[in-house]
C-alpha cells in the first residue's frame, strides 16, 4: 500500500478522515489517538529525530529508530512489546493477541512479542502492556537516533492529534527545516528561550519561559479539558490557575505542555497543591497534609470530601509523582 500523496500527508482534514474512517466509535478513536500520541512523546524524549509518522489511506504507522512500533489499522492495532521476564503474558487473558516471544526485530536485540489487537479491546489490553511497549520504544529510539522514513513524515496527523486531544505534540527536528514561516513549535521555543535566558537564575528563567511561552497554551488546553475548576467545577475562568501536577522544573518539555500533567484550580487549592499541602489519590480523592490543622482547613474551605471531577489513566503517573515527591504527609 502506497503512502498518501504529499498534499494529503500535510492535511489535517485528510488525517481526520482517515482516523474517522478507521474507527467510527469515538471512544475507540480517542484511545487509539492517545496511544499514538503517548508513543510519539516517549520516542521524542529520547531523540527528536528518531521517529516518523506515516499516513496511508487505510492506516497510520509510527516508526522509531530502525523499526515499526505501532500501526493503527481497521482490523487491528499492531504494536511490539518487550516480553515479560516472569512469563506472565503466557497466562494473560489477551495472550491470543500476542505472538511468541522472540527477537522479531534483530536491530533491537531483546525478546519481543508482536501484538495484533482488535480496536475494541485495545484500551484494556494496553493497560496491561503499556510499560513493555514504552520500554520497546525507548530501546528502538536508542538504537538509531535518526529515522529512515523522514521523507514520508505526515505532519497532518500531528495537527489532527493536537486538535482532537487538545495537546501539543512536537514535530520531529528534521521537519523544522520545512516549517518556513509557520509558527514555531512550542517545544522548540522553550529550548530556544532556555538558551536565551541562561544568564538568569534558574527559578527566574523558568518563570520567564512559563509566562512567555508554555503557560498560555497549557492553560488553554486545561480550560478546554476541565471546563472549570478540576475539584469544585467553578466556571469563573479568570479565577482559575493552571497548575502542573509534576512541577514544571522537574518536567520534560513535552510534560510541561501535556494537559494530563495539569489541573485547573481555584487559588486556595492551587497554593496548597503547589506547596504539597494537598494531593490526590488515583481515584481523585483529596489527601490532606498533617501540616494543615482544622482551623486553617475551615478558613480555606478544604475538606476530606473534595475530589477531582475526573481522573484518566494518563493522569495517574503524574499524580503518583506528586504524592511521592511534592506532598508533605
């Protein structure tokens, strides 16, 4: 099957039509889009030129380093995972979707399993193999830091994913030469400003970068996602603050713009969350630090019944980081 012609590869509308043609069910389409976006970010963090995304009339393919790591198709989703060391995949309820343990790609010398998963099953399946798939992507990225499929890169898919998921995926570095007069990629802007302000103290430099570049786009994505305060549902938008779950200074550039690394909070909640005086468990229930006494909690309007209005799988790693590294018990 030939790739889409260049004009179509650059078209967000064409990418949307392919996605919607593959997956009529919006929930399935959203899961597949998030899987693809997550895989891109993992590869990009290893090398900004190691991956390529190729749009076909009937599928979307992600190559990392020297190999295919993910292909979205109508009949199934193809992905490669590193085999489990304890062999538990042999007893998995989804074992029929997994190939045998072998070195399928010799350029990535580790035991692998090739998986072909029905689209309607991919969300539950991926929850069990996510770490193994991400580890395979990281290994593939380290094997070759430039892609062999640069010429077939399809920016229209990135534009579609960004608008559909309300995120800001980066373009590969090799594509920046072709951007011309378009608006610079936000991740590239962050890197450039980091260098421009290197004479400032680190905390000052971070504040400048946040205000100049990242925070505006990050806040916009959070407003669109949460539609109000993440805890109280207050919709007085001008009062709400965009708060990183994993603090900005410890996040990668991609994490700094990832809406799943963010909460939209009223100022009292934001200050407590940022200071580690409150956190949230994986069900969204508030956890209150012993440093806050009952009198202060009453003044702040904070109580043990508060919880996040929603928690998705991609929030959980960030929430765990906050509980472990920021929260004061």
